[in-house]
C-alpha cells in the first residue's frame, strides 16, 4: 500500500527528501529552505470526530505563526479551510502583501491583532 499524497506522513517524508532544495511557501510564495505543514482543517477538529486528518499545505514558519496568531481553530475549520480562503482573508492578505517583500533568510515577526 502506497502513501496517499495528502496525508501528513507523505508530506513529512517529502519534506525530508527535498529538504536541501529551496522550496516555495504556498501562501506568501517566498523561496525558503524549510517549510512547515499546516492542516487546513485543524487536527483538533478531526481528532474529535476520529476523522482522517485533512489536506495540508506547505508554508513558511512566518505564515504559519501569523495564521495561528490571528485565528482560532474553530474559525480556521469552519471559515478558512482552503488555501484560497486563507489568502483572501483581509488580515491575512495584508500580512502576505507585507511578508512577500521581506528577506526569506531573516526571521519575521508575527503581527498580532490589536
């Protein structure tokens, strides 16, 4: 039995295999050396229902931290459960416009909501 492409294990293995290559964040589209795996439907929501973890996207740590600083898991599961919805959410859109201009080799601070 092979690994399904959208499983966490598949993503983890593919990240290890291609770790030395420069990869692109699926949200901000910056070229990065390392990416993190973000569950579009938070694992907390799928665990309760004993469901298979859903689709994932490979994003940089700055985008990942910003998502979790702005939104709670319930809102992410119900409203922002696709890459397009995340990109087009006004607070995230503003952050993405800014972070695209930042040097990918330097650490980026998370912008907390006021």
